[in-house]
C-alpha cells in the first residue's frame, strides 16, 4: 500500500502558513495575549493593511481566531499548542547550529498605539 500523500499536503499547507517572518512575529505576540490590529501594527511598525493581510492568512489556516468587542476586533491564537510549535521551531534553529537572539515582545502600553490595552479608546483606524 502506498503511503497516502494527502495528509502530508495538508501538513505542508499549514507549515506554509507559518513560514513567514511577519506571521511568526504575529504568532509570537499573540502567544502572550490577544491583540487588535492597531496594537500589532504599533509593535511591528508595519502598515495596517499589510498586518491585516498576514492575519487573514493565519485566520484562514485556522491558526488565529478573532472576536469583536464593541468597535474593537481582537485576534488570538486558535489554540495554545500553536505557541508550542513556534517555540519548537526555535529549538530546531539551535539544533541546526544557528544562534538566533529573539527580541522580547513589547508590553503594553506600546508607544503610539490607540488600543484600549494601551490606555486608548480605539478603534483601530
Ligand atoms: Zn495597544
């Protein structure tokens, strides 16, 4: 019997959704707490449409979910085990001999962020 290919294709599609520097940064930030688009934009200092696009890819892959709270939309990891996967791939970096120093995730309040977590009133503009 041939080894079925389909489950590997689905696994590869999921890894592909993970395999992007900005998306890994987003997952890293969301591993500590939920966040709205403007908060993620303020931390990563990228344009909001770009952050929204990366969040959409993560959401379509089932890696993040969102919830509405009034005018705010907060994103979070769909499951805490996703953070374990991200950490495991960092361990893999050491295994293959690459020393990488990851920066600490900024805590709230983040400068220039208008979100309620940072003391603002939102919404993300
Ligand atoms: Zn914020």
